[in-house]
C-alpha cells in the first residue's frame, strides 16, 4: 500500500518542476495567415490562438521560452499546442474531446428525406427538379415506396430520426404525407424511435385542414422567403405573381396555429439577391424572424466545370455575404438579437467543444452518414443535391431503389465505401494541412458536380473558396472587435 | 532558392537539401488555380518548379514574395506533421478505441492525492 502511494499518487510536485525551461514537444496543430499582421494556430480539436505573424515559426523552431514569452508559453501549453512531456499527461482529455467533436457520427443517419411529389405549381428559374403537372401517378411517391422508405428509416441505429417531406411542392401530395405520418407513427412506436416531422413547402396550397393536421402531429414547417416582394416573386415564378403574399400569409397562419417557433424560412440566394443584402435582412426582420440563413447560390445545373465562372460567382456571393453579415452585426450591436445561421454553425464549431449536425459542413460528410433521400420514383440517393444531379441525368450518387435494395446494400454497399474515400477532409489534398479543417467539411457531391470528381481540387473549389474566406473573416472580426465576439457568443447560445 | 521570370514563365530553383519533394508538392498544389505547374527533378541537388500563368501577370513581385512565404510555411507545416505524426495517430486511435465497451472501473490505478488505490476499496 505504501509503495503504491509513493509510486502513483498525484501530489503536487516541487515548485522547481514547474519552472523548468528544458524545451518542449510539438503537438499536432496547423496554422494560417489571417492577414498581413496576424496568424491563427489551430490544434487537432479546434482550439485556436490568434497571434502575431511569425509566431508559428518561432513555436516550431523552439524560439518560445517560458521566461521570455511567459503568457504565450502558458497559452500554448494550456491549449495543447506544445507539451513539456513527449506524450502529454492529459492526452486522454484531448482524445475524448476529439471523439466529442465527431459525436455526430455516433447514431448514424438521422435525416430521411421523402420526395413525396415532384409536382409543383411554381416554375422557379433555379429549380431543376419540379414539374408543373397534374399527373400524380408519374410524379407522386407510391404508397408501397413510402412503406419501404419507412421500413429502411426504422432500421437506422439512430433513436431519433427526422422525416422530411420535400417536393416539388410537398403539400400538393398532402394525402401521401398523411399516409406516411400515420404509418411512420406506428412503426416508431413498434421500434421505440422518436420522429421529428418536417414539411418543406412554399405554403401556397396551405389549407386549414392541413394546419390542423400539422398541429395534431407536431409537424414543423420549413418554408422559403427570398426577400422583399420583387425578389421573391422574381425568383419564384407563379401564375398570378402572388408567391410572396401567399408565403407571408402562410407564415402568419402557421405561427397562429402551430406556434411562433414551429415555422422557419430559408433564403435561396439568386443572382438578383446579391444586389440587395440589406433589403433581404430587413424583410426577415419585418416578417418576425430572429435569424436568417445566407446560403450561397446553388451551383447545380448551371456552373458545372467552369472554373472562371465559379470563382466569379463565389466572389460575388462572398461580397454579398460580408455586407449582409456586417449589417446583421450592426443590428445586434444596436440592441436587437438577429442571428446569421451559417456563421452560427461555424462559430459553434469554433467556440464550443461540441459538434454541429449540419450535413453540408462536416467531416465525414453528411451524405449517407446523416442524410438519405428517397426520391418520388423509389430511387435512393446519398443527399438532396445528389437527387438534383439525377434530374440532370447524372446518377453517380444513386445508392439503390426502394423496390430491391436492403439496408445493407444502401448504407454499407460498394458505392458508400467508394464515396467514403473522399468524404473526410482529414485525408483530402489541400484540406489535410488546412488550419480550418476542424471547422470545415467535405462535400463529394458538390466536388463531382462542379469539378467532375468526388475528391475535388481545392485551388479552384467553390466550397473551399467560400468556406476559407467566411471562416477567415469571422476570425478577423473577433480578433479586431471584442464586442463582435460578444455578439457571436449570443448567437451560439440561442 | 532562385526565382526568375522570363518568357511568361516563373522558374523556381530549389535546393534538395532544404526542401523535401513533399513540401514542394504541397506548396505548389495551391498554385494550380492560377498557373500550370510543373515540378522537375532538375539535378542531383536541385528541383526546378515552372509556373506558367493562366492569365496575364500584371505584377511579378507580389507573386515572388508569396512563393517565398508559402515555401517557408509549408516547410514549417512539414516539420510539425513529421514531429507529431505518432502522437496524432495515438490521439485518434484513443478517441475511437473501445467505443462500444462499458467501462465502469477507473481507467487507471492512479490513486487520489492522499495516495491510496481506489480499486482496493469495496
């Protein structure tokens, strides 16, 4: 007993052992120049230090000492950039934190998208998938496909799945939605699962009966609001030119019946939107939303393989994004809480130890791991974008079909393994040494759509260009303006 | 290191003793968007990197400055990667090891500060 106590107790050591200056060992970290004056060091779990340019070089060349750089040295040790022991005593803490960052993988696929119909009464110019048609037999999901989709969803190891109804315009097939919800409720009860239901809709066909049904079944509504009337109606062409009014009325009715927090809106950025960042933000504020998701223009369908155009479009989007973000920050600094959701996703990764379940910005990628799509015709795709590609006759990400494929074929099949080689940014060229790796993700579907291969080529990648600059900009804002970091802290807590 | 710009081509001559091939590939990978990049094993002691701009170059000096800066950065990154490779592998292995196993006992037999072994307590 005494021997054990002598050998393995954790009593504090003598003061001298904490003041030694006998050199240090590097721990895995990456660095990046934020601007001429400042650079950022990021360790394996996403902890960061923003320091003067040249600091990384000094750290790596062992030119930092406890005596001459007391504060920096302490920060480097405390944040796992250097260690005085070859294997840091707290390596188990670090590895637990690494596992926490990847905890979104624990339960596997959660989001199950059912493309309940391809029919739509809108003819939006950026939509490649919808059909203006009365032909339910050809463009609605069949009952048997709905049954099979639910069967696969119940096989997910995830105890809490999301069943999302998309279109076309999902409400045009409300009878199918009702059938699917009834079936899924029963299956969930039998399989001890919890299901969150979401209907993605432009709200134009919304009736009181539909609202009552959504209330009874706790169905969330996700709609679209592209900004002021002239932008929304231009983006979302419809006979009668009344898409905007229908959306606003629908949002109001949803809030009244379902509750304020049961309806959310998504912005689809178009070329027209890029000239009106402030007007779009004002529209969201006036419509009673406390957040906006500034999503980039989808490159699917019109920018494939055109490097120069892709770069130009991304530059334009980034200028729009920064102008909009600056305006949003100003609104917050003036006392009104209003959040930008894309920045918030990144900031949660930067400022908290927790993962964020956002399928477009994670590594391993969200495809299959977190999302699966059952198309109206029974085909199964790796992500929502993958089915858009399919409508453009590109079936690269087809994983199987609801008639013939079983769970194993779809989720652990040859194609899934093939994509897995390209879905982790830790092993992609350019990403593997990127300082922003922990905050970013991989998107093989986008790489394939815009560059012709699932691995992608970072120097001309729209994904890389966009995310690198947005992440860099967020860090620069926090470094230069402590009051903005306080605003960001309120975003990640709400 | 020697950098020349002539006939619409940037020539970068680099000592093998200073820059590993891996460093050159990682560094000049990022130039592929704006340049056609060619990395040659030039002699026993040197690599030659040829960069042909895809668009007209208006000012050469900022590009030369960037090349010099990037080479240093990628060499530093290589030092970190090399020195920490084992630890990084250990970290990831530990993070995902025994994930499925229930582990109710203390994971080590390190005692508390008073110096007794918690495993001997019933």
